[in-house]
C-alpha cells in the first residue's frame, strides 16, 4: 500500500486494510473452533472440516466488514492505469478464500486413504517395490498439477481485479485461515505418533487401528 498509494489520501486506510483483514480472520478462526464437534460417524477429520467451513463463512463476513470500515466500496485510486475499488479488493479476498478451500479439497483427495490416488499406490505395492515407487512417483507428480493451476488462476484473477495490491489482499485472506489450516495439518502427525506409541508398547491391535480410523 505504501508503494502503490504513496502521497494519496487513501494511503493510511490502504495500509490498515490488510491488518484489518488479519484481525477479522483471527476472530473468525476463534469462532470456527466452536463448530469442531463430532458427528454421528465419529470422524475427527469431519469435525475439523466443519470448523474450517465455519471459519471460511465467517471470514467472508469479516472481510466485508474490514473492507467497509477501511477503504469502503468505491474507487480508492489508480495503479498503473487500473482503477482500484474497494469492491474489487473484496472480491480479491474472496478469491484467496476460494483458492484455500480448493487446495484443501485437492489435498484431501490425493492423501485420503479412501480415494483413488492412495489406493492405486497400495495396489501397485502388491506386485513389488518397483511398481510401488513408479506409481508413487506418478501420483506425486500428478498431485502438483491441480494446486498449481488453482494458484495460477487465483493470481491471474486477482491481478485483473486489483493489480499486485489485489493479489496481496488475496494472499492476506488466505493467511487469515492459517489457524484452522495448521490445526488440520497437525492432526495427522499426532495420530501417527499415537499409533506408533501404541504399536511399540505392544497394546491391543485395535488400539493401533483406532488412530487410523480417526483420519
């Protein structure tokens, strides 16, 4: 903001805007934790996803409030001949939230034990180590394509809406969900460690399988 809006009346508001987004998203992440509750299937990952979805919905409202309270919805300036409006910046933030959601969905697909990629690697392992390595490498290369396409699409879309500043706002909105995203990322290693401890302690096999069922 200090680069793009230097010497303009909107400078201070433009500098506060990303901070307001982060502040709003901190509150929405806290609110989202109250929605992390087990359903009838006792799926802990499902409970965590409920919290993530709730956080995302609240973040849309928080983003709207932050936009209205700082830069407003009208035109705030011109950057490289491009008219920047508060509405466009709001949409840039929405793009950031959508990109985050899509990456979570793609990650779940490529790492879920009940999805095709993981099952294909397991099936390839039956015939030997070589096919396991080949299939694992193929799936790993394939899994990078969709996230890259989503990120590139997000960059192009936000740049068309608000230039580099709009792209920065999208990234800020993505980081606003970091609290729930880190909770999702941390759950896997915790359950793996719990299962490993149960196995090394010689506990009942059902105890070893339980952490796997949680994921």
